[in-house]
C-alpha cells in the first residue's frame, strides 16, 4: 500500500487534496502495457494539460525542487488510494421496507435487504 502524507501546513498538500476532489474532470489515459496516467489541467492555463502518473509529472516541479513530488503527483496518489480503499470495502447494505397485508387485513412493513454498490469507475 502506498502512503500519502497530507499536511494542513503545506500549500502543496492542500492543493493536491483540492485536485483529487476534481478527479472526475481528469483525462484518463491507459498505455498499451496497462499503466495508468492522467491528464490534469494547469491551474494557470486551462488549455495546458500535464501528463501525470504516481511517479512522474510533466509540470517540471520535480526538476526545480530536487525530485520532490508535485501537487499533481500527490493528487494522483491520493485518488488512487481512495479508489483502492473503496474497491476493498465490502458493499453496504441498505434496508428497504416491503408492505405486507395479512389475510385478516392487518398491514405490516418488513425489512428487505438490498445491496448498494459504491464504487468509483475508471473509464
């Protein structure tokens, strides 16, 4: 399991959380060998998209900061860990109630168990 450290005192961490919350807007890219990459728009120029994996990003932050991970990489790591955690979690059950009428006219409501699947799709 990958560890993702987020600090409320680190602006890069906070921005990574904000980016991860926008993961639905990311471009999903799957290479022929099965590796996943994401296209994340630049916050300064919405027409520019960075190619991001958990280990690399085309934004250049790592080059300027001695190989340190950028906010885009942190966001991708956080998103991937959240997806893994949701997939590993068993489906919750939600109680649905069914109406039953007895022969004597009495009406009762009895619980019926149904499965509710909560997953994040990566299309």
